[in-house]
C-alpha cells in the first residue's frame, strides 16, 4: 500500500493538531497547579533551582573562583534580585482588580 502525498499531509496535520491540543491541556493543568502554591514559596524554589543550575555549569567549566573574598557582594545581589522580583510579582497580583489607566 502506497501512501500518497495527500494522506501524508493529512496525517501530519492531525499529528500537529493533536500535539497542540495536548500541549494546551498540559499548560492549563500546570498553571492551575502553580496557582495553588504560595507566591513566595514558588519564587524561592524558582531562584533555588536557578542557582543549582548555574552552579552545576560553573563547576563543570572548573574556572578559578573569581568571587573568593567577594561572596558577600554576590549574596547581596541575589537577595536584591529576589526582593525586586517578589515585589513586582506581589504588586501585579495585589492590584489586578484596578481599572486600566489609559
């Protein structure tokens, strides 16, 4: 049995539509799951996972520790980033009922 170009196109189209449908369903599911987690916990976990990720790749390259003696500056920068992000997120979630300013 030979597959025609039209049949191949139809199968490809159905596969793409099915993939888009499954992707949309998973996005909705995971968004609902994330909304049930407290904001500060989710932000903290996100920053922790990012720190682990970059730490893994920094160790993989095995470069000299350029931050030795300056670790306080790095910690302060990370804390400032977390506070800025959490403040921005809190502002967006707290004032969502405000009318749009045009």
